[in-house]
C-alpha cells in the first residue's frame, strides 16, 4: 500500500493522482450506452429481452417473466431466519426514523398587508430505484433507496435489479416485501435506467431515478438526466480515515479494507500525523488481508488505489481530506468532535473509534447512498428531498401590490419586457380608481 509523506518533494504529484480517483471513462462507454437507450426507446420490452439474454444469460419467455412476483417477495420474507428478519426490521425502523427527521415542511407566511408567501412540498408521483446485483447482492441498498421514497410519500415505487441466470437474492426479495414494493423488474444495467426513464410496455416511466451502479449505469443516468431527475453520478466506493496517535492500527486496517473489498476500483485512504500509526496500520492491512473471503478484490484495491499519508500535523491532515472529499470519512481521534467544524466535504462522517463505516452501511439510520470521487464537495447523501419537489406560493393583496408593484414594473421596463411591465401597471392603475 502506498505510503506518502507531505514532507517529500514529489508529494503533490502523487496526491493529485489520488484526487483523480473518481475519473471514469464515460466517453467510450457513452457510445455503447447511447445505443442501448435508443433500442429501449424504439422497441421497449423487445429490446429489454434481448439485452437480458445477452448480459444476464437467461431467456425471457414473455413480458410477465420480466416482473418479480409479490408472492415471491413474501415467500422470501417468511422464510428468513428469525434473527436475520429481526436485523432487517431493525434496520428498516432506524432508517425510517432518521429520514422522517429530514422531511421538509410546507409553510405559509402572512405579511401585515395581506400578502401571503410560502412553499408547498409535494412528492413525485413515481420513483425508480436501481439496485445493483453484480459482484454482490445489496438488500441494504433497497432499504436505503426505498425508505426515503416512502417517507416522502411517493405514490408508486418501481424497482429494477439484474437477475443473472434469472436468480434473485432471497434477502433482496425479503427487503422488497418489507418495504411494500409492488412493482419490481428483473432488469439491470443501462437497460434498466433507460426503461425507467422512457417507459416500456411493462415498466412505467418514472419521475426520478436513484441508486448506485457500475459505469454503464452511471453513464445511463447521466444521459437520461433531464428526461427524469437523478440522485447523483456515483462511482466506486471509498473511505477516508483521519487518525491520531490514540487510534488502534488493528481497527484502522480492517476499516480501510471494509471498502477495499467492495471493488478493485474502490479507494481507501488513511491520513495521520503519526508515522508510527501509518506503518503499523500498513502492516495490519496485510495481516487482515489473509483472512478475507474477498482477498483478491481487496488486494487489488489496496495496491492500486489505496494510500496512507503522513502529515506534519492534524490541521494539514484535515485540509488534505477536505480536498479528497471522501464518500465515507472516519474520524478516529481522541476528541473527534473537536475536528468536526473543520471538516467541510464528506458524504458521511463517522465519529470515534466505536463507529466503523459498516455501521452506517446497514443500520445506523443515515443513508448509505453517498457522493463519491470528490463530488461530496457539491452533492449530498440520498434523502427524502430527492423524492420531493418544492412549489413557491405567492398571493398578493391589493395593498401588497400597491407597495411593491411600482418597483416591479420599473425592473420589467429596464429589461425591455413591456408585457411584464403592463401586467403590473394595469393592476396599479385599477387600485387607484
């Protein structure tokens, strides 16, 4: 694993390479994805079936075969081990409770002159959720995407997930039942994004698409943005860790590997002022690697996209981490909340040695669908607001337009918009009669 020191002459060059970790070759992929989207738009279910047979390796006998049966969802839920069912239900409850607190309110403000201003918050009619099914199955992603939509009050939730060889993970099916999903389809990749964006004979067109995926999914979301809304363009998973001399290298190592095991393209970055912590953590990483079932994936990630940076002090460490703007950030210091005001860019912040990143992936409550590749500088975690829209409310009283109408007419006149000006002035003249 790469060990860097900010005191070294070539540090900036190597650090700049880390900042480019989120770059994806969308230009070449977009040609393939554009073709897939065009085929879905032109042929709907027919194109879907062809894509499924090509990519997921099973024959779709008819349109009905595309849809996941709600009876299969319930069957999977009923068959869960008791402890696993309790864990799933606990996660559901905690995620739901957290997202309820994020719900924005409609409001009205009454001015003394009778004018009323306000905001009306309403959910989209239909949301599309993409749940990956590549190197691993992610029932937790279903909870994290479906629950905010439910809290927001979305009337209809549509789920698309790939089913290689026409098989779905039973826990994913159980999570669908727990979330009350009524429409789910065995469709993956860019085909699923296109189907939800434009609609097919079976899959209804949605208003917003959320959920993580590979580069083909990310590119498809980028290309259909504008036809529908999307949550974000997410890349490979990543973790940043800030640690001082009180941190335990044994724990730091496994926390870094918790993201490295996701994908060969995942990034794990530790920044610390302590050379001793840095070296011990690197040693622990290689010891932990030997115990992992997904060693082959984690080993590539750590070798090619992992780094440990030794800084002059903690202020420099925080500054570098803000530049990285990681998806997940662990703050493992003696007084982590002292650093919180200095942290400006991170998707989710995990405070203290008892808060490993995986607790946020599954059960803490906050959403685990997070901005990656430095986009935490301008994106936020998935939340209820992704499934809501705001309408402004304006109601002018006679006195109210008398008080501000002249200024409005002047601004319209200055911009050369005569009808705008007249629309206001005609009311001013009427109020003077």
